[in-house]
C-alpha cells in the first residue's frame, strides 16, 4: 500500500500527519480520514479517485470546483454561517493543482467536517429534512452559469444501461447468463415503460438540470440534532433529469432492507419515508419544478431500483469489473435485492401518485 502520509504532504497542509485510516463504505473510490498532530478528530479526508470509472479527472475536479464555489456563493447570499460545515472545501496541492497524480493514481484532499454523522437508514423525520436538502441543492444549482461536463457520460441514461446489459448478455464472458434468465426476462418486459424519461426528453418535454446523481442516504452529513449539514460525494454532479436525485434517495432510504440483503423478506418500499421525503423535496424545489417532473416522481421511484438492478446484473454477467464486491455472488445478491425493491415500488405506484396529487 502506498505511503498515504506522504501523499497527504503533497497538499497544502502544514500540520504533522499522525495517522491515515479507512473511511466509509463507497463502492467506487477509496476514502481515508487523516489525523494530524494529537487531535482526536480527523482533520482531512483523503480520497483515491477511481479513474477507471472517472476517466477525465480534470473535468471531474473542475465540475466539483464550480459546484462548491457556486453553493458557497449562494450560502453567503442567504447569510448562512459556518460555511465550512455546509459545503465541501478542497485543498490544493503545493503546486496549486486540484488533485495529485502519483504517476499511477489520482488523489484529492478535503477538509473533514467534524461532529457530523452519516446514516445507512433514516427515519421519516430525517427523510423530510433530506428531501428539503436535496431539493435545495438542486435549487441552488439551478442558475449556475458555467456548463458542467458529464463525469461519466450518460450516467443515468436507462437506455444506455439496458444496452450495456444486452451487450454483457451477448458476450457472456464468464458463463453466468444461464442462471439469471428470469431477471433478464422480467427486465425486458418493462424496458419500454422504464425508458419514458429519455422519451420525454427527446420530445422536448422534460429538461435536464444539474443533479447530484448519487443521493444515497449515506451521501449526506447530518449534525447531532438531525439537521442536514451538507451533501457530499460530488463526483457525479452533472446534468440529468431531476428523477436521479429523487429516485436514488428513495432507492436507499425507502428500502426496509439493505441494498444487498440476502433475505428478500426484509425488503419493502416504505411509504412513510416516501411521503416525508417527497414533502421535503417538493418544498425545496418549488421555485423551479415543472408539472411534468412532479407527475413523474413515482416513475422516478421505480426507475432507480430498476436501473440499479440492470447495473448490478450487467456487472455480475461481466465478471464483476465495476463494483467492489465482498464475495463472489455479491452482485447477484444485489441484483435480487434491488429487483425485489423495484417490484414493491411498482406495486405502490398508484399510492405514490395519490399522495403527490394530494399536496
Ligand atoms: C456507487 O460509490 P458509491 O457507493 O457512492 C455508484 C452509484 C450506485 C451505488 C450503488 C459512480 O456509489 O451510481 O448507485 O454505488 N457510483 C458510481 O450502491 O457508479
Ligand atoms: Mg458515496
């Protein structure tokens, strides 16, 4: 393993680096907390950027800088205090770069936000706050003047994800297709309906806006009283349908089981969480949300478990080249768990619609 302390010292840090320890459970980047001097709380967060996935690191860090600068400006306009706890603060390298390239790997450093908490699961009360926070995040970015690039091209384009799955099936490199026929058939039965977003976009009815595109519950920092401090993990901030942020939050938060639950009976789509989150989200986005976006929120709630099933299944068929796995069938277990969640959301679509129409 590389000497992580030496990597930290490439950045504009003055203090003596004491220890560097792993942080979090992301499936893509490797994240570490950095302790300095004798402090008990970490001072920085060091991240190795997975550049197999984020191939244009310049574009990536450029996007993030534009987004954090814009949010900081908005927070100042709103007279917010404690800005360093409400927006991520990246530290440049000693030669004034946004990331450090060690000849093989890419690294970045940001300030650790102390006394903050992340959760894998939330209560309805926290969901309301999260809805408001992600809504406000989109709202703050709705008037950003700079253009942002797609750090992963067509990241949440379900048509592309389906074609990647079909290609994986075609190649069947590790011979896993025969055991997953059932899921492939079920996915194909819904393919047309699930591509509605892309269809509406082509018809000019649905806009793209700047979205976070990875609004899992654990990508939000809360303070000890349950207030949202800030949204983290900004790698995938890019133009997308607002469905991305709405749907991906519920995919993790409304699931009564785990993303990779082996016991499918643990999984259900929790309507209480849905209602609380939707209420907050609609409040946070009222300045810009269009009727076509609002009426398709139940579609978004189905789309994300569907898309995640497609992505986990494609990775399983491809021999696990994208997501970190903990055991050989991990991507298959994830596929089954996400599919169960999709089915639950599908059954509750009308209930969701009724709720949205009632507020
Ligand atoms: C990845 O790294 P992490 O865990 O925040 C993935 C998301 C998936 C998620 C599934 C860049 O996010 O799109 O929804 O795993 N990020 C990327 O847990 O592919
Ligand atoms: Mg994450």
